[in-house]
C-alpha cells in the first residue's frame, strides 16, 4: 500500500525528513540525510539521502503490485498463500516509513501547501479517474464522492488526515498506546464508508509508531546478523500463511470492516487486531533486514513509488474487465510465478522517468497560482 515511500505529501522548503512513500508519496527531489527537501538559500549543506529507505519503498511497491495481481488467482493455493503473507504487512510498512519521515511536520505555510498539492490534489484526480474509468466500462454509476475513497485512493485520504494529526501525537505522552486504543475502539461499531474511517483510525498506530522511531532503530535492522534472522522470519510467515489461508477470513487484512462483519464479539475482534498488529511489526522488521543499504540500480525508483501505486490499478482492473485474468494458464503454479514476474516488471516501469514525466501533472502539480503569498515581515 507505500508511499509512499509515499509513497505520499512532504514539505517543500523546510528542513524536515522527506522520504515517505505509498505507497507512499510524491517523488522526492535530490536531498539529504533522510530524504530532506532541496536546499533553500542560506541553508547549510546536508548529507546525502539515505538509499536504504528508497530501496525499501521500491521493494515494497513491488509487493503491492504483486498483491493486487495475486488477488485475481485466489483459487491457486500458492497465490492465496503469498497474497495473505504480503497483505499482512505491506501497507503497514509504507505507513511506518511515512510516519518516520513526517516527524517534523507542522502547519507551516510551505508544508501545508505541499500537503495539498502532493496528497490532496492527487486524491481528487485519482478519485475522479478511477470512478470514471469504472463507469466507462459499465461497472458503476457515475457518482464521484470525495468523502468516500474509491479503490486505491483510501491511502491518500488517510495520509492527508494522518499528516494533519501529526502535531497532536508529538505533544501527548504514550502516543502509540493511545493510537492503538483508538484503533481497537474503531472496530467496535460500524463507522460506514465516509472517509474510510475504519482504515484511517485502524491503521493509525503504524503511522504514530513511525513518528516515534529514531534512526538508531533502523540501524539495528541493518546489522549483518539481522539478515538471516529476517529471512527465516519471512519464510516462516509464508508457512504460517499456507496453514491459515483456509481458516482465516481474508477480509481481516484489509483493515476496513468492524467486528460485526466477521461474526465475532468485540473482545475476540480486538484480540485478533492486536495479534495482526504484532505480526505486521515483526514482518516489517524482517523485511527491512533484507533491504540493501547501499545504492542499487533501483534506488532512484524508490522516490517515485506513488506513481506505481496509483497507476497500476488501472492495469489490473483493465485486465479484469477484459477477462484476461480468466486465462487458464494463469491459474497454475507456473502461471502464478509468471504473473509475479510480470507484476515486478510493471511496477518497475511505472516508477520510471518516462512515466513520471507523463503523469507529473497529476502527482506533483504546480499550483503556486492557487495560493496566497505569505505576508512579508
């Protein structure tokens, strides 16, 4: 789901971390220690952008694209297993990274403008785009509602609201515990589809956790000894998903349904949510141990994961509307492996420079004309 990553939404001229992502976020300019924004006159020189997070976002966006493709092949046990394993942590991963690079977000003029142009405007554009796309193929009525996030756009809506709440979490004590409490309470009643509040509040703990993390926490995951442990954990997770796939309602991993939809009481449902949070955190840590720490051929693509996140849905839905996913060869183990390879190729292409140049108007619109100039003095 980053990010970004997000991708997803950063300050424009202030000295703040800049690398969240969908999926996370809009593409980042040449930056600093943690992906900070470009220097402004008078700023002191800063360190190079840490490639670790761009590498993580790129690898994670490939999981997102693969997940949406595997969802179409759920009758194949391998596909269903990998789908469950991926969905247990891929969006929480983007959200944690997004929170980490939102630690210094405030209501300054520059940051607020960036929030509007890099998150708010893409939300409107793609909310409209996906609705019209589905209407054009006869799958829905032409009803565009900015209060009811459609398909992938829920992440942009959530990111907008999370960013606005950032100063609150930075002020209170025990922010993660409070966020977990809100998350659990949100599933005890049906909040409806407005603003996709179940996801906004339910996934909030991962964003708040990111706000509280320090660089030292990630340095622990970069140690060589952590890599084999992380690999073993991920392999074990796939094994656990193989067992759970036929016993667990997969709707749990979408974080969008109240307990009543699963026919469980609030105590059982809250226990399930807590277990899922712990599992997601363990898998996030395991995944990050395998992320390269140095620059790679795909490091630069990690800054544009929002493009892949928001655009790949048109491809997967087009395949669905044309019946392409019904091809019998896909519903085999070799077919699943081929689809995963194709998903990686598509995700990589959608992060590339030609795609960025074609769709920058939607992801990073230049809207200086729409804002008042800040008062002088």
